[in-house]
């Protein structure tokens, strides 16, 4: 009969798979809104109107320069100022367009870096599957390896939305997109990127035979989803609206300018060249010779006529945008407002997901975490119990010795 102490060397791992799946799902959402918020905040800086150097101020200065020309149509100083303000306006259009293109390129770089991280993580998970299976078959505990694998799954979920489950052998299986496998037992598949029709990086799953499947449209979470939304939805929309603003400005101003007369009585040339935000420029002939600005109306005497300058200055308040329902200024203010609204919405979602993650992680710690204070209390309790047992044994031993001595 064993009258000693038996020590159970087996360490049980407390793991709630349902809770782990919840955390993984929330991690995917958090990753999406974190990356989307950061990317949109950069776009918001591009449209910054608080410094006094934004497009709103540039357009205001442009219209004011036309109004100054109305007051003195023959004035050389006013014409020089109008040319300078016009060149500055076109440079602001081009700068915003270039900065948004750079933001998209930077997102492409982020996507490519994330793909490299995903491939590393899936390779590590596959290796851990092999190690865990080998350890458990040999009768050893693989708790530390399983914890490490769970951490890698959370790291992967922050980057891209995945589906995962454990097979009958305890291997973690991970898939992406429309069911394309990333990890099965000890084998991992990789992702890659390829440029799409407009030159941006789309995401492809690479099959074992080297063929590739475009999974860009099926990505629904993680950092990748946030970046793709900003690159392909938000910035694309802002670009289109900015191009529409620049294109309409060119068309409206040129349409009037070519009907007026310059200081020599010759019909005006196109005031602007280009068709969108990236190509709009002041006509170089006018930049060289401001006398070519057609301020006079076709029936007015020159110099001194200002009817055409009046008509162009009036475009500021004309309903020329969105199907002739809004002005240039209101159209652009709506664009800036939408950028700010998108940042605010993404920030709200990010904060909500952060709170959800904090709650789930707290609950996980309650289920499977180790409370150091509680363990210390237990150690003290066990120590006192051991001391009490030792004292009891010592007392019994002394009693036995007394009884034996009495019998002698």
C-alpha cells in the first residue's frame, strides 16, 4: 500500500476553443479598422484646409483675382496676379492628386509587407502542427507549443480574415478567401501580389502547382481589408471627384474665355490646359503674355472691356457641378466633409473593436489565465498546511516515544 505522496506531473491546458474563435474574429475586425483609420488619417492631411494653403483657399484666391480684373480689366498688375493665382491653383490640384497617388502606392507597399508576414506565420503554424503532433504521440506535453500556435493565429487574423479549425489529430487547419487552404497539417501555402489593371497590387493565393487565384475581392477583414478599402474605394472616389472638379473648372472657364477678347481685340485662347486634377495647367502662352487674358466681351471695346471677366468671376457662384445642382466651392467642401466623416466613422469602429478585444481577452484570462496573486495565496496556504502537518507528525512522534518509554 502506498502511504506516501503522489505527484501528478501532468499539466492540463485550459483552452476554450469557442472563445478563441471569437477573439480571432474580433481581431480580424480590429485589424481592418486600425489600418483603415491610419490610412484615412493620412488622406485627411492631404485635404487639410486649416493651414490656409489648401484647395479651398486657392480657389478663393483665383476667383478674387478675376474680380480684381473686373475692376481694372486693363491693369497689368491685376493680370499678373490672376496668372500667378491660376498657376498656384493648378499646382494645388496636381499636388493633391500626386499625394493621393503616393498614399495608394504606400498602401501597396504595406500590402506586400503584410503578405510576407502572412507567409512567415503560416509556415510557422505548419511547423508547430508537426511538432505538437510528434510531442503528443510521444506522450509529452505540447502546451507551450499550442499556446504559441494560438498566438500566431491571432497575429495572422490581424492581417487577414481566415477560417480555422482543429482536425482529428489536433492540427490547426487555416483557409482564406473562398476556401483556399493556407495551412493543413505540416503543409503551408503562400500568398503573393500582382499588379492589376491600374497598377496597384492585388492579392493571389498560390496553388501547389504554381497556379494563382485572385482572392482580393473575397478578403473581408484584417489589415488587408482596411488598406484595400481605402485604396480602391475611398481614394478612388476622392480622385474621381477631384478630377470632376478640375475638369469642370477647365471646361467652364475655357468655354467663356474663348468667347472674349484680349487687350488687342483677338479672341481668347483656352485659359487652362488639361482635363483633370493631374493634368490641369495654365495655358503657357498666357503665363508668358498676360495680355492674352480675354477680359472683354465680344461686343466691347478694348482695352477696358470687362464683360467676359465678369462672366468668369460669376462662375464661382454658378451651379456648375453635380448635374448643375451645386457650385465649385460647395462641391469641394462636400468632398472634404466626406473625408472627415470617413475618418470619424473608421475611428469609432476601431475604438469599438478595441473595447471588444479587451473584454474578450479579460474573459480569456479568467478562464485560462494565471493570477499571480491567487497563486501566491495558494502557496502560502499550502505552506501553512504543510507546517501544520509537520507539527502534527512531530507531536504524534513524541507521544509514541512517551508511550513506548512508559511501557518499559
